[in-house]
C-alpha cells in the first residue's frame, strides 16, 4: 500500500513541534514523543499495516483541539484523527510525518435527555458505554458494531458504523442528531442538535462516514430508543445457500423486517460450533438466525409466520428460542464467528462488501472458485437482512506471498460485488485498505466531485491524507472550470 | 428568458455547461408543485427536467426502487402499493398549502427539499432513504453517488448533501430510494381537551413507551376541541394489543378513544399535508425544535403574535399560521426559538419570502463553509441561485 512519502524535514523537527504542541494542551502528558509510547499507536484494527506516528497528541477540550488544528493548518502539519483504533480499514493508520490526534480523553457522557430521547456524549465514549448508561431506564443506542465494547462513538461517526440491526434501525448516520466538529483551521461548528430537521446543506450527513478527512468530531448527540419489550429468534438450517437466500427474500417479501437476520455458510458454521458449542446443526449448508423484536403480540405473531416461510423454502431444521437465554445461545455462535475463524487459521482477513441479496448464491459460487484459484480457505458470515457480506479469508502471514494473495482474493470479491450491483464497503469504510479500488465503483468525475467537497473543508489536504482517495488532486486544479470547446453560448436545443 | 427542456443527460450537460460558461442562472423545475417554496429565485432561465421520469427498476425483495428524478410521486406510490410497500418517510403533498395546481409532487422535488411526514420520528426523513443519486453538477459534469444497496459507506455521502439542497448544488436525474413494507394495520389513540404542555407530556409518555409509535401529533382546534393523537402501525394482533395498552397507560391524561384504519389514514394524511392550516393566505411556518421545548416556544410566540398552530413529531415540529404581522412573524418566531432549532417560512407571498430569511440564518462560520461547498459543485452559482440563501 503506497502512502504519501514522509517529509524528512518534518520528522527532523519532531522535538520542536512537540514543544509547540505542548503549549496548546493543559495536561502534562498530552503530547507523546517517546519512541516506545508512540509504538502503541502504529496500527489500528487492520494490523497488516503499520507506521510510527511523528507524535501523538491527546487533547482534553474542544478548545485544545481547535488550537492544535489551527497550528497544524498554519504550519502545514498532517493530522490523523483516532478514536479507539478499532478501524478495520486502516482509517487511523498513522503517518511518519503527521501527528495522531487521539480523542481518548473525551470520555464523558455530558447529558442524558430521556424526554427528548437523546444523549449528548463526548467522542471517546464507547458505543456500548452509551447503552450501559441508559439501559436501567429501558433505553439503548441502536447501532451495534461487533467491536462495540471497545469502539468509540466518535469513530462510529467517522466510519458510519453499522452492526447486525441496520435494516430495521439504520446505521450511525440515521441515529446521530447533532455533532460539534472542529475544522482544520480551528473553527468550531455545531451541526444539528436535539431537533430533527436542520435547514441548509446537510453537513451533518456529510460528516458522518467521512473517515476523518473533513473535521474532528468533539461532541455527539445520539438518538436513544426504547428497548423493545421482547426479542425472540429462530435458528433455521437449510440444505443449500440458494434455499437460505430464497428464505431471506421471502421474509422481506412478506413485509417482515426482522430486528436482525444473519446467515452463515458451512465453513463458518463448523468453525463456530467447534469453538462455542452453540448447538448449531452440522448437517446443513447454511444457517439463518432471524430475530424478531418488539411488542410481544407482534413478535409471537411474526415468529409463526417466519417459521411457515422457512418451511416453504425447504428448511431442514427450525429451532425457536423459548427464553432469552436460548436466544443468546443462538447468537453466541454468530458473535464469536471472527475469533472462531481466528482459531482455525493463523490469520484471517475480513472483507465487507454489500450485494443485492438475490445475488448471494452467485457470489458464494464465485468465492468457491477463487478459493481454489488462490489456494486459500474462506468462511462467510452475512448480514442477510441488509446484504452486507463478510467473507473471512484464512491465511498465514508467515507464509511468503500469502498476504498478497489474500489481498488479491479480497479485491476480486469487492470488484465482483460492484459488478453485480453492490458496493465495496457496507460498514468498515474505505480507509487505506480499499482506497485503490475506488475506481472500480466510481468514475473520475464521481471521485473528483467528492474531492471538491473535501476541498471545501480542508483545502490543504492535511486531514488524514492517503485515505479514501486513490489519487489526490490539488484543490486549485479541481476548482477550475473547463469550458468545453470554447463554448459560451447555449447550444441549439429545444426551447419552450 | 428561455425555457430549456433537455431530452436526455447529454443535452442536460450541454445546457448546464453553457449556462456556467455564460454565467446565466437556471431555475430547475419538474412537476412545479413546490415552485412557491423557498426564496423566490427570479432567474433568467427555466430548466425543465420533466423528461427524466419513469420508474427504472423496482425490486420489492431488495427494498430498492430507482426512478427518474421527475417521476410523479403518485406513480411511485401506486407501484409500491401494488407490492404492499411504501416510502416510509411519508412524503407530504403541499399543493393546497402552496396554492399549486401541479399534477403531482415528484420524487426529485421531495428529496431536494428533504420533506418528510409524521413517521419522521420513527423512520427518518427523505435524506435517510436516499441510497443513490445520479446528477449533473453546476459545472456541467455528470456524477453519481451512493448505490442501490441499503448499507453502503463507500465514499462521502453526497446523497445526504443533495437531499435538502433545494437544487442549488446539482440537477438530479435519477434517484434510488430504500422502500419498506407498508403496515398491515393502523390504529390511532386519541385524547381530547389537553393544553399544549399536557399534550406534549402525553406524547412523550407514548414515545418513551415500548409501543413503537409512528406518529404523535397535537391538534389544538380539531372539531373545536383539542385532540392529541398517537399512531401505532403493524400486524393486526400487534396494533390491537399496543393501542389498548397505550389507552390504558394514558389514563392520567383522560379517557382515550381508539380510531380504526380508514379514519386513521385520513387523520395522518391531514397532519402530513398541514391541512389544518393549508387553506388561506396567512404566513405559514414549520419549526423544528427539541420536542419538550415546544410548549414554552409556543407560549412566547402566542404572546407576540396572532397564530393558529398544531404540533407533530411529538412536539418536535410546530406548524404556525400567522395573521397580520409585517414580517410574517419572523422576528418573534426566531427570537422565541433562540437558535435552538430551525424555523422555515413555508408559505408567504413572493415579496415576503424575498424580504425575510425563509430558512434559519446560518452562523457565519457555517455560512462560509456552506458557500465553499456550493462553489465545489456550482462555482458560477447558476443552479437555483437565491433559492436557499440570497448569496447562493
């Protein structure tokens, strides 16, 4: 992965820059300069890539963030924002000539407002920390990425994180009401608030999922939801991936939107069952977990309908949870899928495309071919409700060439997903990992228009450079308006 | 003064590129049902995009529909109804409110203005349902954003940026939207005679209950008596159980009545389309604020102005009709809001819409950033110039 060439002159000034930055932050430990301590930050959840940051800065207040960024803006210093560092796409991969701006000290819940069904929190609060703070009152925060015990809400905003409940409850972007953000020049902006509609351009909508390239989020107002009074799940086995896929389509076609609908293929089922002994059937090709949540009258009614649909689609086994304990056992396997696969292989690489659900059998067939071609095993877990697929490619980083083959395997899957009408990434973000594949989904014109948005926020390209865009254009060049063929008059077209 | 009517994307690109080169501004029109919404742009040319119409692809099992931006909403809604699906954000029809004789609002218009109805509190706004867009920027360049799948974080979310931009960034040609199953049944739990504060308290109680409300409105003058209505939707056994439980739990607020399907659907269409205030000439405002702030806000507004009003979104949306104020009530309304929300002047004469800010004025740093965003898409400021803010 090619990153921008580090500037040796900047690296040579490390100590002087550290001294400058210390002036902006009150805490004595806010600027990390020592080699050993910087090493902690050299990677995120995408551990295949590493770089030692120039310095790590851990401000404690919005004012400090503003002063640090204004300094970076003035001196042309690159900035990589970082939350909890759980990104799976290398979103917070450091730069040797840039600072890591860590938000870990922003760890307070500022306000819980049940009557307006929202909470105001600092970006370093963990995703699960929000739910933990409100669940005694019967509320929760809906998006639930599987890293939710560790990942921060600021990181969730940057990546527009998902989880297993997206089809019914939306992604981060649908559950954030407002943010405070600091631009690269130090300007502090508030977007949205406790109200639902704001006028003007939806810059809040743009900031969510912008992967740290547009601004640094210093406060988040999230929507709180009342916890559903019941949840029950079905564990359904199928003799083929096709019949499982058909069942997913039939459930949705019947007008049912489950709280969660997850599918696993045979390799995933076996890896998981060996690991957690969840009681999954081993004689099936595909396993579906369908969870219905809501008022008891509705859940009981829909459980019956889903069971009927499953039988019509040729299911070979159906179990229905009769207690919360049993429901959690159904989920235990799915939730442990990543570590379970980690147990049967030295390393694994997780891909994240979304596909039209109907194409699931096609892509599984294609992956089986690729698996033979590259000589690498693959197990699949699938957010079947929203079409977000997580192929886990099994490899051994110590075997020369395996990582490269794995990356090619992943790239083939992503390109194929785009070809069949899907996208490169459903919830993990582009980061550095998928950066060079952006051209398979977007034309040059599409990407240039996205970069013009970047120019409006960060004309110097100092925020998280090297991420998302395969090719960086200078803003002046992007802003130029090309007059086609010297044309200045309206063309000869029908006028009415 | 010309009216351009491109037949395809190629012609559209040529027209916009020429307009940019000549720095001549274009007013974008499709169905024309919202021409009286926003600042009156008074631009030299009209760009009629009616040719970009028709449902292109609809896959009910994928929950995705793709249509030309100028497709009439009526056409989309009947295609969806045939498969028992819907646009869950409940787009409004403001033709009566805006005095329009247009045949139907269009998908592009609803998205461009980010309009959503009572279900906003549960399912989000138009912006939350746009999956992908194809458009031509004010630079005369075709681009696309997003895709046709419901979960997609590839690149910046330009779909959200175009939603609510009032056509000032790009001319949308095709839009993919997420669609959802239509509810099997609808019930409304109706309370009578509450004042604003009690009504908001009752709605808060309902919204904070586990009964999954999809609407919560307060109509102070329905049938001469205040009515507070709470909606539940879903399968029949579910709405029966929930509406009854809700009625029981709301006893401290008085005896509630349960309203059935047909009457409920009519009631909520009226709320969606602002029917209580739609007829007449009064200035009409739509104010988005924190739900529990609305009683105090209304107290301040009513002390200063002669208003009729109703509440939606559990109190988070206040509709106001103002009688006899020179500025349409802009001063007192925005003073009462104190920057904690957004007040939009929805209906007023062109003169009034030119004289007072139609949209909540932006703080200077946000205005400057918005102008830079505009210039990234439309550097010559030719698309719907002046529709959103005087400068762009």
